[in-house]
């Protein structure tokens, strides 16, 4: 048995978590009664008090060790030479990001980093523009494999239709 604690940032994330719990049904259940974490240093004194005030049949104790969670991340990069100027291409890429409801999370040098949540999982999209002889657009997708593949396919299709030449 595992105890999983998920801290969510907003109501939408809480609802996603509720959906997952419903989806997993009887394999997942919420603690009954009152659940709390206790430092190892305070456990002995606290459990003595709990045992004195509540019937032992109503008390369950689990010793928990942290488990390092490493979600498998997948990375895919696409690069395109564009024949159009950056003043046209940048808004088009912005349009593609907005279609996916990607949110700018930060900038690092000439790279813009966006977060996007899809049914297939959460992903990060990193976009950079450079111009040597032609304008080059490089987009990196990182996250859940299915989400990354779907995003890369969509962006490939759209950039090709917009006149981009793939250089991958």
C-alpha cells in the first residue's frame, strides 16, 4: 500500500485529481477518519497518547518511507527553415501555442518556455527562433510520451502547411 500526497495549485487541478480517483475506483480510497503525518522523533509520544484516548481497533498506523517519483519523460525536437520573415512566423507559432492553451512559464535567453496540459498528459514546449541564412524555428516538446508525440505531429503538420521546410 502507498500513501500519495498531491498538492494542487488550483480548482482545475483538484478536479483532474478527483477524476483520476474515480477512474481507479476501488483500487484507490481516501483515508477514513483523521489522517496526519508525524515526524519520527514525535511518533512514540504521540502514539502513546492516541492509544490512551481511542480504542486500538479504531487506530491504524503505517510507517511511510518516501518514494522518489520519476515520471518517464520523452523529448522530441522539430526544426524548420521558414521562407517568411520572423514578423509573420512568430505570431503564427503563437497562434499554434494558443490553440493548445499553452501558457508562457518563463524565458531563458532567446528561448520561450510554455506549459501545456492535455488529456494525454502535461508537457513543456520550448520555442526558439534564429536566423542564419533563413529563419529557423526550433521547438522542443518534453513530457508524457503520448502528449509529446501528439503535439509534435500537430506542429509538424501546421508548420509544413505554413511553408516551412523540415530540417530534422
